[in-house]
């Protein structure tokens, strides 16, 4: 729900006159932002926000290199989506201090007082704005023109969304500011998708660290895990390319097609996150206490992770999983064992063959059997290749 510009301007006039925030003239989230800004002592008459010193800014930027590097590929995508409108894409840390700004030349060079890196954008200093308010709300927020608490920001309409690491902690804010409020509707979904893409870049960096750890401690497992890592990273790079195409499409008003691609990009990013999380479990050499887990889900997730490897080898995987089966095992160790069996079966099946995977409870036993039966397409001797099997203790229903 948006409020008429006249109502917002009147709310600002009343506040600056008597210090009262009219709740009925502002959107709910804007009212909350103004109230926080007021209670924290922000100055509504300020023409620009406060800044760190040059030296402190340099130190801050250097200490947040990982965040800046993850975000920069998406700056151009967002800037491209705005088109010829005057704008700026901004990145802050988790204290709402600007780390990087990417904009058209006119905005950055001709707009007096436009916030550069090192600018303090928290609501306590800069009032309601596209950096401090999403951080305070812990969610996507837009602040349109006069909804900014500080008068100096009124020419801009801003949108921002928090960035989270793989522990769910907010590490920064991605925001875009434009002179025209009309562009914000077409930018919202792209901005959110771009933020998810940046969060996926954090996972890419973590995967790099994980694979180095594997190489240092268990070099026999390195190459298969590195191959899988490369597969899922390439898939993520494809989603970034989709997002870039979306940014071009919205500018030329091919909105329906752009939204279809945007949905595909978002699904690809979410798929990457699931695969990356699963890969990290696979690559972890930390031993855990055996506990009940759904074996059939683990196998299906591993088959998904191996889909590129199977396609390259032209091997078809056939699963015989008749029902969900629970076992008791250390998940990390079990996943690596399953991976070894899969890769051995792929080698035997070779080009064009099949690998049948079956999970069965052994009658009159507390064990579950997992079998891998490779069948090469060219089996000149017509040998009946015995399946490779192993057993796991069965678990109770969870």
C-alpha cells in the first residue's frame, strides 16, 4: 500500500514542526522507521549523512573484500536493469556503513552529497533510508522520495534487502537508489534475486576453502569432490547469466519473458544452495555420532549431485527405492561411502550403460542392504556382473 506524496510531505512538515509522527499519513514500515530514527536522534534537516575518515574507510573496505567481490558481478546486472534512469547500486556492511557504490556517471559526479563508501547509513544517523531501514527491519524495504527521514535524500527512491551468510546472519545490505520512483516495481524481484545470487557466491567461496581442506587431509578423495564442486559452480554461473539476460529484457519492456527467466534463475540459485550444502556434508571429514537418517533421501540427493557426472559418462541411474528407509549412521561417512560405490559402478557401466541402485531391508535382520549393479551397454562376454553391496543398521521410524 502506498500513500499519496502530499500525505508523506505533510507528515514530514508536522514532524519537523512539533516532533509528532502522524501514523495515518505513512506506510506502517515507514512509520516504524521514522519512529526508530526519532528515538535514536537522527536529524531530519540534514542535507547529507556523516562519513568515516578516508583512512577508516580504506580499512573498512579492505576488511570486507569478500563481501564486495561477491556483490560486484551483480552491480552491473542491477544497473543494466534500471536503464537510462539516474541511479546508484549500493552495498553496505552489517553496520549500515557503505562499502561500495556503482552508478551512472551523472549521478556519481553531479549529485552533490551523494553518499560515497564510508558513509554511515544507519537509521540513527541517516534516518529512514534504503540501507539502514532494511537492516533494521531485517527484510526487503523500499523508501520512496519524501518517505526518507532526512530531507537531503528526498530526490531518491530506494530499495534494499539484507544479505545473509550460510548461518543466516545478516552481513550486509544490497540497495538500489533511483531518481524516478517509477522503476522500483520492475526492480524489486531482480534485486531480491540478485541478493540470493550474492549469498550463493558466499557458498562458492566456502566450497573453495572446503576443497583445499580435503586436498590437505584426504587427497585420495580430492578429485571426485573437486569434479562435483566444479559441476555445481558451473550451474550457478548459468543462473547469473540468466539474471543478466533478465536485466536486459526489462529495459526493453519484455516483462513477461523477463519474469519467466527470473523465476528460472531464482530456482537455479535455490537448487545451487541445496547442492552446495549437501556437497559440504559430503566433503566434511568430521565424524559424528551415528544417528537415525533417511537413507533414501540421501541417495536421491547424491544422484542429483551426480547428474552432470552421469550425463558426461552417458550412464543412466535407475533407482529401486520402494519406500522411505531409515538407518543409523554417521551421515558424512555414509555419503562418502555411497559416492565411492556410485563412481565404481559408473566406471564399470561405462558409456551408455546403466547403474541400478536398490535399497532393501534384509528379512529377519536389523540390517539394510544397499546394492549397486552396473550393466555395460557393450558386454561382449555377456557376463552377469554381480552387484556391489554393503549393509547399514536399520533405524526406527523418526
